[in-house]
């Protein structure tokens, strides 16, 4: 039979999830269903983003989120879509969203999972047609099944994540996720409405020559960061900064590189949120052989103290993250030496 006449379309996300579920001997399918619920919401959000110029979903929504940031209409739409998909899917008892001040109780008292999500990151890029993304973390609840999700369920450190992922709405739309057994990427085929496995077992290069940083904040960067940026320039590295975390992270994951958002005068604890941005991408980075640090230590070991807390983020190729930490620690030693004298 000449099967070249009908080339296989590849492995759908659904089939991949079912196959991987067999890797979890006690899996009962709830996590698989939860991942499908997220993929469904991503398809819907993707459709609305792709029509943004044609329907009235661009521009500011007219109010601020808990972060004091101007919400874009698509921020609100994406938030509604993901919350609705997770609530209707039944597997999630509580949600932490960048767009919501407090924990969202879904009413699924028997739901075993918690999701922390940034429904649409980089939304200031929507009106200028630059790629944006969704970032999510999945935790198992620690409170008793049959009750409402609790703050304790939501305030788990990143090492307790059981899954994490992102969607990048770019030149193509991709969903990239891990359940702690490597990282796999799926590309969306809109004509079929399916995500297909396109990037199996993603591994990030140990090092690279790309650094991603908004140097507009340079004057208030920690000295160690300033010294690292000088090191990059002395070594002929390339600066690449899209201003959309998921896009910068995704490029660096594939090509090698480091993304740096340090503490600045405007953001003394960094800008990015620990629970639904830093931890999720840190899990993926580590599963792909990379690293994620706050400049002093591992992002995933940070103990959360509040839902929307921020953290400095240095993430990407392991040797590049190590080098940034080296410069940061050298400055600490220098300061300690000066203080001691
Ligand atoms: P700045 C978008 O608002 C975001 O959260 C990330 O996606 C992005 O990397 C960063 O903030 C951009 O921040 O201060 O460089 O505009």
C-alpha cells in the first residue's frame, strides 16, 4: 500500500495525554482531563486573539487588576475562558489568577487540583500584533477532598507542582507542558482544531549567546546584574527582548539563552509573579535541563507568602543562569567585605 498518498497527521495532544497516563500506574484520568480542559480554553482564546483586529476585543478594558495594571479586554476574556473551562471540567477546586484579587472557588468540592494561571501574559503587545501567552501551574490539593480549596492549597512552593505549561500565541500557536517527565511541545492546527506533537522531549542548550532583559531599568539594577550584562557585551552576545515573557522564554528554551527580570527601582521585588509565572516556567526550564533562579537561589524552593507576590527571575540555559548567580554572589561578597572593614 502506498501510504505516501496519505501521510500520517501525527500524535494529537489527546492521544499523547492518554498514552502518558499509562506512565502513571495509579492515574485515574483526572489530570488528563484537566490538561484537556486547559487545551480547550487555549483553542478558544487563540481564536479570539487571531480575530483581535476584526472584533472589538483590543484595547483597554477600563479597569485595573490587583497588580494595578491596566487590564486589556483580552486579559478579561482569557480569564473568563480559562476559569469557565476549569470550573466546567470539574477537576479543579480552586484557581489563582493574575486577573483575580482572591482565590476563585470553583464549587468542585471533589476536585483534587489547584491551578495557578496567568491567562494572558504580555497583553500590552496585543494591539501591536506581537506574540503573547498563557502560563499555568497545577498542584494537588493538600486539604480534604469534599471541601472548598484553601489558602494552604494555593500557597505551595514550586517543587510541589505536578504539572506546568504555557501557550504561546505566536506565528503558530503552541502548547508546551511538563508533568515532571520531560517537556513536550504541541503545535495547533486550526483547520483541524487539534494540537499535534511537534517538539517531543524538548531539551534546552546548556549555554547560549542570547540575553533577554529590559535594559531601560539598568540604572537601578543590582550591581551583579550590571556586571553580567557587561560580560554579555564583552563576549558579543545578542540582546533579544520581545517584552512578552512566554515568547522570550520559548525562544531561549529552543535556542539557548537567559531571560533576566531583576529587582528594579519600580519593582523592588522584581515584576514577575511567583505563583503563576516564575514557578511554572521554572518547572519547565528544569525539566528541559535549564535553571531558574531569583538571583540567590532556586525559584521552585521559594516559600510563597502571598498570592500575587513577585520575584526577580533569571531563567534559561543552566550555565548562563549559573554565571548570573556568580556575578550576583561576587557583589554580595564585595559588599560584605566593605561592611566588615
Ligand atoms: P517590561 C508583560 O507585562 C510581562 O509580565 C512579561 O510578559 C514581560 O517579559 C515583562 O512583563 C515586560 O516588562 O517592564 O520590560 O515592560
